[in-house]
C-alpha cells in the first residue's frame, strides 16, 4: 500500500517490522480459530524431483488458503473500538475471503476491494462469508485508490493483504507448524506475490534454524520480486501476466527488506511449468490446489541439481480454483 | 468370481469367511507398507448435511484408493512358493494398480485383466507399477473367462478384487483406523460394488461397536447389491450403467452373506447427485476424489432426516480420476 491516504489509516502496530516473537504470538492468537494443516508427501513426486519433498497443505486451511492465518491474527489483534468500525481490505481473492471469515468470527463486517480479474469462486467465497465486495482495476494504483475511497467512506480499519506486521506474523505460523512436524529441513520454498507469506516464512524459519535456506518462487510473468531483489530496489507499476491469479501483487515496504535480509534466491518458473506441476499435485497427491500453490513445486522440479538429495519444505498456499475453468486451463498449456 | 475354472485356483484361505480377527491381523501385516490415512471434516458440508461428517481419506492411500489395503494383505499373506508364480487379478482399475504395487513391493510380477471401459489414468497406473494388462469386456462373465485363461496360461495365483477373505480383511483396516481416530460414530457409509470394502467395513466395525449402523451407498444404475439384499438372493448378470467406473461389479459369494448379516440398508443415488457431491468434495474439502468415492456423501445429503444430528463416518474410497475427462463429466450433469 503506497498512497499516503491509505497509509494514514493504518493502526500503528501494522507498520512496524514484525519479528519471530510476533509469529509465536500469532500462533497462540489464531489457535482457537485456524486449522493445524497436515504435511503431506508423495513417493512419486520425490522420485521426480530427486529430493525429499514435504508439502504444507494450506489448501486445507479455513477458507482454502494460508491467508486465514494472517487475516485472523490481524482481526483478533484489533481493539473492540476498532472492530466496531468494520474491516476494509483489498484482495485478489483469498485474503478477501480470509478477512471476511475472520471478521464474521469476531462479530464485525468486512468490505473487500477486489480487481475485476478475481476468479468467480473467490468472489463467491467472499460474499459467502458475508462481506461486501467493491470492484477495482488490476493495477496496484487502482487497488490502492479504491481502497482509500472505501476507507474514507466507511471509517473502517484496513487489514492490508501483506504490508501489515500482524498479517506477516500470521502467515509465518504455517512454517512454525511445518518445522515442528518435520525438524531439520534443508530448505523452504514458498510462492511470492506481495511477500506476506514469504516474509512470514523467513521470520518463522530463521528464529528456529539459522542455516535453513529460504527461497521464493515466482511466475516469470510477475517477476517484480525477483527483479527487485536483484537490483536492490522495490519495483512497482508493472502489469503482471500470469495464470497465477494469487501472485499478481508487488512487494510492500514491510516485506521487501525482510526478503532482502533472509532469502537465498527467488526462483522463476513459466506458466506452463506451473500448470504441469499443479496437475501433478492433483493426480499424484489427490489435492486440489490453485495455480499459485504449484509454483514452488514447478521451481524445484526445474532445478534438480540445486535440491538433489535434500529435504525441502514447500507451502501449498491455497486450493481455490474455478473447476469450470479447469479444462481450458489444462488445454491452454 | 463364479466360474469353477477360476475358483479352482483360489488358495484355500481366500474362500473362508473372514472375521474381525482377520481384520486385526491384516492391520498388522500391512502396517509397514500402507499409509494411515487422515480423517477430515468440513464445516460447510456438515452444515449442508445437517449432521457431523467424518471422511476417511482413502484417496490419499498408496496407489490412490483403499484397494491397496486388501491387495497388500493378500499378497503379503502368500507363501514364497505362491509368490514365485506371480499374481493374477481382474480389476476395473484401482484394485489392479493396488495389486501391481503390492506385487512389486513383494518382489514378484502381476497380470491384470481389465475391462475396455477402464479409465486411461487407471490403466497408466497399473502399467506404471510394472504389471501386464490383458483387456476384457465389461460383463462379469467376460472378466471371469479371461481371468481363467490367464491363470491357466501363467500358473499364477489369483487375488480376486473382492471375493477373497484376505482382501476383505485388508479393506476393513480403513474402518479400524477411522473408529480409532473418531470413537463413538453413530453410523458408517461406504460405497458398494463387489462388496469387499463394505463387508470389510462391517467386520471391522461390528467387532468394535455392536450398535453402530452400517450402510452401503450404491448408484441407481448399478443397484444389484441393493436389489440382492431386498430379495435375499445374489443378483448377477446385469449390465451396470453409471458414471462410477469403480462400482460396476456384482456382489460375491463371500461378501453377500456378510452384508446380509450386518447392513442396515443400501442407499441408492443417481449419477447427477454423485457428480454434484464429488464437486462439493473438490471445492469444499480440496480433495481430488473419483465419482465412486462421492456416492456416500450423495446418499447422506439426500437423506437429511435419516442422519440429522448424528455422527457419520464416510469412506472416500479413491481419487483416481481422468482430469482430461473432467470437464465433460461436470458438463454432463
């Protein structure tokens, strides 16, 4: 979130740099509401990858994605006075549904600013949890402008999808669970969009194991995070072009420095490899995942030498996919 | 298996009536090889069904279906002399893949007699585990005739898909795990085809809880088990017409009496309800299941009064579905 208008609406705790301790606190805060998701394996995929893959199944999280962790932590961190004003957010889908559900659990309302490109199933989920939807264009500037209007109009509290310390800390709880279930992993790979999941992953993992290698995985057609880290400056204003509808945001002011400090690399993959990896997860693991969730597996399968023989954790970020669009998705690649 | 030619090839332990003790022994025998699959729940589906649903996820079993339990128990029950002769079976898909995998784990070969209607993905799985495939027609008589030929030609040992005490006992182990994970269920619902899974379910459950209500769930277009129980005679020779490719067999001589003794009812559902239930499991639980696996949920959703407020276990029997055929499957209903 870059505009002064929306920044002014942040509660102060949202914009400080989150820590490993914040992730631990988030885990305790969301425990009554979030699922501890399973970690799954596949003989077949291990053989294909030439390494040991441990999949953290956030597609089985409430509302179908890891996003519920961060949204729940943020919403349950708010004061009763803040909660009474209602929650506002912007989202390409999963965060919106997560905020809608968290708001309902806390007994308040939510308004979600969502780009026109948001998949039908994700809009239906947001509406299903009782939130109001306000449409916007896909570009970050449009998302921010409409969000600012909604905040001014409603007086609500912003829970940003990634540039919020409480959201980042919440997303990190998935990695706490993964490393508790599978101690001693050599590497972790998570998808990157705005960087909320990935920076939470970094904070959670570094506090447990200083040696673990941390990777982002990003579609070629939305490689702003990769390029931002390469040139040392946060790149904004590009138009993303990828089948991964959950990975079209750009890094935030909070997430960028965390990734710079902790990441080994961001691994790029093209959309065809993502769809092929998604299909493998459906067929071999019997798990419904959305394209964004298959990006880490696609990245690892394309780099056998790099991960050979190692123990690798991957975050299956979500499972919200339009089944009606599936045939054309498979046919397109 | 009805023909004298094939019956003659059964090892004696295959044709005696299995017991709860056999299920317990099977659990110990397959433990080094089979997965203990998770039991999953869904807030959304509970609300739709008006009861508490506990799904035993056999789609996450090795080779993608409960069938590995029975195949593994049977193959690992054989003597070294029998194993050396190789395994022969007949299967519409999942049992064939399960036997192929079990044979490979035991260090022997398998030949699978499979009807022309077997989905491509299931044939690919059988071949992928190294088994030889011999095609036949869909009718049980053709399956039996070709199986008898293969047995005569190879000298192999038959592991029947359901009319085998060791296979039935193996299938029952899923229910042992389910009732250990969720004690005190009021009812269990499993799909019925040849009756191997369902009779194993009965034996496992009855030995633990004499009061639990046991139901089969069966497609209208393959209602021979329902009608067999109604008229008290095993009905054979019908042509099944259902989208559930795993549920086109008829009851066996071993399974029929077990179902007669223990079942409360067999619940019929039409194919449209099955596909709708399958879609719900994909969308709400993020699990890939095949049509056959959705039959119990379809049956429960259609009978809200019968199950209202109760705690119900359902076996998600398998997850092997042709993704390329999916669009037409959804469109057809």
